[in-house]
C-alpha cells in the first residue's frame, strides 16, 4: 500500500483491514497509480504479462492521467500489458460517457501500449447481446481460467455507486453467482439503457480487486457496503474474490463514517443506513 508512517501530503492510513484512507481524491488516484505499477511488475515477473480491467469515473481519470505522465509512464513494460474493461455504456467511443473513450484520451494514446493489447467492450453495437458473446471470446483468447472455469484477471478496478452498484451490476438487477455467463447486458431501468458488464463470477475470479471511492456523497454507502448488513446485499458487497484480495482506496470525505473497530458512525445528515439505495445511473 501507500506510505502510512509519514506526514507528507499523501500520507495514508488503514481505517479497516483492506481500507486505505488518503487525504483527498488526487492522492487516491496517486495511490492507485502506484499500485497499478506495482501489480504490473509483480504480474509480469510471475506470468510474463499483466491483465487489467479498467473502470470509468473521475478518480480513474486522474489515475490515467498520472500513468500517462512522465513520472509513471516509464515505470511499466507496456508491451506486456493487456487492458480490458469491467463495464461499458452503450455509446460509441467518441461519447463523453464512454469508459473506453475516456481511458483512450487520457491514457492509452499517451503510453506505448500495442494497439492489439487494448480490448474494449463494443457495447454500442445494435446487437449488444452478440457483442457480449464476442467479448467473452476475447476473454477466452487472452485469459487463463480459474478453478471454477472463469477468466482470471490480475487486477480489476471498480467503483461504488451511491446506490451500492459496482461495474454495471445494479441493486434492481439480478446479480448472482449462479450464472455461466462471463459478460452480461443488464438494463439500467432509470436510464432505459443497456450496459455491458463482467459478471459477478468473473469479478470473483480476479487476483486483485481495487475499489476507488471518493467524496462525501459516498460516505453512507461506503459505510453500509463495508458493514455487510444490507438485505439484500448491495452488488458492491457481493464482490468476494475466491482466491484473491479485495482492497479499497478512499479519501477522507468518503471515509467520514468509518471507525477502526468496524462500528458505524451516525450520519450527520440524519439518513438511515441504506437510504442511498436507488437506481442511480451516475458515474462511479
């Protein structure tokens, strides 16, 4: 993890096991960029390549900008990195809502990664179901399978929505491990739009899951997700790597309702736990 003992601007601390708190969103992004580099080196040393799935949102955008900067760009053997996505909206790459489009603009065209190592979800296709099957074939081509027969990524970046969703797995949808599918196309009811997403068993197959969560508006849902008492569970709670590690990088604002002993602080807004659950389709 990031430095924990210093007093410099980016100093972080662990408020709960696997939950690292940074001063602000910029330092969360910096911590994530450092871990990207560390995990890339470890994976390349062990397996000869680094297989990572990216997510959308403002915090990953800041991480992408750092990875493309002079400070970080030269620290990764990009020829051995393969990039995938955890989910995508049904929009073309030119859309500001495209997770791939944002990553390409801020990151991928600024580092020497081979074009053939970038594997985007083509969720804008009219036949999104067929596109999901095609993405499953991409995963099958490049990834090894775990002992449950699901593709195993070295690292998956995820966020947590204000309603507890992660990737494009939403509370109102059918989020289950009882599926043989690797990629699904759930309907986001509030937006009346389908998305493409890795399924829960694929998320659980990852060697590392890294949640990036920032902002005071995420404090209640982060407390509830980590508290583990929601019924039914939030999708973000359901992500439990079978043989891997799940970690959270959060800023102080998002961590405001967390305590080291795992007990929940009361919200200063007076909302009950779980009040944020809804059908939000906002970026995570």
